[in-house]
């Protein structure tokens, strides 16, 4: 087989590879509804001091007497904590982080309707005063970082379900104040159902590649 034929075969294999790579990666989309703590709908840090309502995190449950559940969390900051940023703030179950000595669970939700839950993954950074657990749909999927002067990475790659999912951050406090910080949270999942079928784009890309190869061959023949 001469050099020109090897070149043509190489080009064809490249087109096939490129088609497969683009068609598979094109179907991974961002998971909507994931927010850092202490931000508005645009993902910007809430303005104001302590006690500003966080619209995305709920005080879902608490073992601490005097804590009101079923209400939104509020911003709270202590000088011992890693500083707030333009994209996230500390939150608590009260404007002063008390009472403590128990466990308070903060909940946020997101919707995977139209996405494949088996392909979903969420990453981010966290810190808590004084630690605790991360739960996805009621199942423990990780630990909260109790070193509240730094942020630690977390990854969730299993336990997702179709439709609405619950993401809980269960903060265990050994003494007030109690607080939680989530930063850099994001996720992706593949499209599910007919929308995920890659054949039309793959075929189109392959067709364009073959047309290009044919044009090269015609040019080589004329030469």
C-alpha cells in the first residue's frame, strides 16, 4: 500500500474518532439548580451582614432545641472562619450561629429530569463548624470538612435518581456557633432518552470527513 493510501486511511480513522469523541461529549450538560451557600439566583454573594436569607438552602432538620426548621438558612460569619468570597458565604440556622451542641441539616434540591442519573457527577468545596456528613437522597456520600479555616474538595458520583434529588449537609456541632460553607459546586450529566442519540451528528461529521477525503483524492489525481 502506497503512502497516499496510508494517508487517506489515516484521515478516515481520524474522522471516525473525531465523530465519536464529539458526539459523546456533546451530550454532557450542566446540572441546573446547584448553588453555593449564601448567594442569589445569579450566583453572586448576598449583600448585607449576618442574618440575610439564603434562598437556596433550607434548615431541614435539627437535634438542637430552639432551632426553627422548615425555614431558609441565613448568612453568618465568625472571624475564625475562612473568609467569605464574591461567590459564596457562610450560612447557619440563625444570625449568630447559635444554639449549638447538636446536628442541623441544611438541604438544597436539584432536578435531573431529562438527564441520565447514572452519568451524573457533582463536585465542589466545603467547610463546616464542626464537621458532619453529606447525604444524597438520604444516603451518606461523604464527610464535611471540620477545619473551618480552609475549604476541602468533595465529589459525588453515585446515588442520583431521575427527577428531583435532595442534597443534605448535616453539620455536627460540638458547641456554638454552627455554620456551613459550600463553594464551587457544579455538576454534569448526560442527556437521557431520544435527545441523547448521537447518530445524526456522528453521521454528519463522518460525511463531512469523507467529502474532505474525496476532495483530496481528486486533487491528488489531477496532480
